[in-house]
């Protein structure tokens, strides 16, 4: 399982040092994670009728996602308009 971010976090960002709390993610296999990047997140979410999961402190801890004990400010850009009703 790979953690795929629904909102782009920026190329070159160190995902081991960033705080993931507040981001929306999807658990994907390698093949589907690549597909998500290839066809684009909106198309991917519509194709598979997915919406993602918001990372909270507990999920971040269980998945070993970066740092937990820092101030964090999440900037995810414009909301994604799902055509699948999500």
C-alpha cells in the first residue's frame, strides 16, 4: 500500500519531515498510484468513485506519516469538485 495524496503537496517535499495531518489521502497499490498521477486526480477519483480519507493524528501515527508534534498549517489549494457526488 502506498499513501497517495488527493491534493498535491509539491514536488521535492520531504514527506518524512512534513506533517500529514489534515491532508486527504488514498491507500493505493503501486499500479493505481502511478495511474492516479498519469490520468490526474479528478479523473482517477471519478473513474473509481473514490473520495479519500482525511488524515488525523491517530492515522498519521499508525501509518508512520512524518512528524506529529509540530504546529501545522495545511494549504491544499482549491477544493476538488467531484463529479461522482463525493
